C-alpha cells in the first residue's frame, strides 16, 4: 500500500473521518448479514423456503390436471342434464 502524504492536519482529520464512517458502514453491513442469517435459520423460514421451491412445480401440475379434467367434467355434466 502506498504511503499517503498530507500537507495539513485538516486532510488527516478528513481521512480519519472517512475511515471512521467506512468502518461504521461495514459494521452495520455485518450486523444486517448476521440478522438475515438468523432469520433464514428460523424453522418457519426454512419450511417456507423448502415449500417455496416446490410451489411452482406443484401449481403447474395442478393447472395441467385441471385443464385436462375440465373437458371431461363438462361432457359428464352435459350428459347428466340430457339424462344419459
């Protein structure tokens, strides 16, 4: 790392303030990351994550089954109305 040269104490103070703020930002990012990790490891979030991945698969399967069954149900209902 290159050694910085400062021409005044004001520049040093400014650099220290910037480093202090960067440190606070990184600390808050770490705290947020730990909180998100804790939340993701809670039982209801694990179950929701597991079910969420299968939700799209199941919903697509149900739609295909319903779409295939509707014509048969309409035909059955029409035949029942006619008395067959």
